[in-house]
């Protein structure tokens, strides 16, 4: 897929040059949330309307390839989510640990330290 001047590939992800916003973000906003170019400027204020239009023009000219790219991005996202899902403590576990730590620490009073 030949990328236009407005896009470049970085770390395996196609992004708008000079931004962290990716082709994936723009295409999914357009297709799944029905956000047009003019409204997208409000969602991605660092992008110009011209940049968004160029990305969408590229999408329309390369729809099959871009749709496959978006599908692959979603699959990778799901894979990573499944890989790390359930790892690490829950909110409840963190709160329990915090309470235990508070109970183990000796209470210090500003008056006791000054005296």
C-alpha cells in the first residue's frame, strides 16, 4: 500500500505525520461512529481539516487494503487485551492492600514530633 504524504509508518502503525493519531483512529471514527471530516476536527484538534480529508481520500481510494489494516489492528488489540486481561490486582484488592498498609504504619502526630 503506497502511503500519501500525510501518512507514514512508525513502529508498525500507520500514523498522520507529526501526530500520534493513526489511520486506524480516523477510519474507525469515520466508519463506526459516523464522524465526518468536518466534525472529526473537534475530536482530533491537533489535525487540520486538510489532513483529515487527505486521510479519508486515501481510505476511499484504498478501501479494501485499509479495511484489512483496520481489521488486523483490531485483532492485535484483542489479542493483547486477552493476554493481559486479569493480570494485576483489582481495584478492591488495591484498596484492601492500602488499608492493611495504613493499619501497619505507626500513627504520627505533628504534636508528638514537635514535643
